[in-house]
C-alpha cells in the first residue's frame, strides 16, 4: 500500500446478523384501557339528559312562537274591528240580522241594531236595507227604539227597507218588522204573537206550608207589586193588567201604522196568536213569500249582499273565554282560602 493512498474505512453498513443481535426486542402494545361500568353509565345518563334538555328547549321555543302568533292574530283582529273597510261604493243589498232574543246586551239589542242600520243606510252603494229575522221577540222597549229608528232613517235616506223572515218573527221581532216597507216570509215561517205578557211565579202558598214568614217593608203602596213571595191582591192584578194593556196598545198602533190598509184585522189579529207564513200573507201580516237571495236579486236588483251586522269576532270570543276562566279560577281560589274567625 502506498503511503499516499487514503486510508480505507471499514464498511459502516452492519450485517443483518449484527442487526438482529443489536436490536432490542420490540415492546408489545399496551392493552387498551377499559372504562369502569359506572363511568359508562354516567356518560349514557349525561347524553340522555342533554337530549332531553334539547327537546325541552325546542318545545319551549315552539310554544312561545305559537303564543306569539296567537297574540299577533288577536291584535290584527282588533285592528280590523277598529278600522272597518271604507264605505262600499258598488251597488249591493245591505243586510242587518235580527237574530235571537231582543234585549239589552244581546246580539239583537237596540244598540247593536241601530248602529248596523245607520251604517247600512249611510252607504251610498246600498240600494236597499234588508232585515233578516230569526227571533222569538223580547223587550218591547228595545223593539220600539229600533222601530222608530227605521222610520227616521227611511225618511232621511229615501231607501226602501225589506223584512225577510226565516224561521221565526214573533212578538217584539214582529214589532220591528212592521216598520219595513215589505215583509217576505217562508210558507212555514212562524209570524205574529202581537201581544204582551208578564210571567212570574208565586211562592207565598209554599212559604206558608213551610212555615216561612215573608217580611217585606215598603215605602209606597205598590212598591212590592208582583213580589213573588207575597200574595197578589185583586188591586195589584188590575194595576199590572192595565200596565201591559197600555204596552199592547202601543204595539198594535205600531203594527197598524206599518202595515196600513194591507192588514186584514179580525178578532184574532192582536190576540197573541202565531201563524205560519202562508196564513200571515193571507191576514196581511206579511206581503209575499221569498228569501234573502230572492229579495236581493228580484226585488232590490242588487244580488251582492253585504252584512252590516256587528258579529262577535275571534278576539272577543277568546277574551270572554279567558275572562270566564279567570272568574272560575278566582272562585276556586276563594273556596280554598281559609277563613279566620
């Protein structure tokens, strides 16, 4: 070897045998940790709890949205009620319903009907006003107010008024119908009952049998008139009879004024009897057979019918039910309230 040649280094690559001898044995993988059973159960319960909370939150949100929508509908209904549509300009037949008992606070009370009639007559598009009846009657005072208002509005607006009877137009309802220019009925309608009554009960005999003494003290000779717990004297009966006779005469005068020469009076006309529609036409209590559609189409000449009667809306019904529920809850609460004596 020449001294100038570079030194030969040994091969650094180990032999396979040396590698096998030098490599330490590979460590075996550690066994997977097994969670205790109580931890697994806790995790499962936690997941179920979270799922329940999520469902509960979703339902709570849904209920809140439902109440919000209900509140919006309530407010929109109130707004629509307080901001009615403008006067209907197109030709039409104006309808006012006389439905149910005629009395203070009812759907057929004077306050409701007069307001509806004023709106119907004031509408320039209304060619005529039709009152549709399905009422057994009621207060002669309320009926008299509506009767007089119909006559006033007819003279003011120069519009015809028609009455259409469906099932029943009796007593105070017929009082109102008599103000119409023409009365239409169905052949099976019940019409009439031109009379006045006072209905009451007398318990004085029963109280005597039970040994109950009635102690009524009045200032005024007739202040206790028609008291159900006191006997009715002949003088009191005569006074009550004269009172309703006067009201009856007012009713008769209104019918005669409204029906005029069309009325064929006999001994039963003002007896309080009720007749079917066909018989009422014969007696002059009604003019012809017909319903609302017939009158609007053939008589008025305006087939479109617009109802001017104020009807109880959804908001009012909900308010009444809510008020009734509150009242019932208050009564129950009072019953549960302990008394301290």
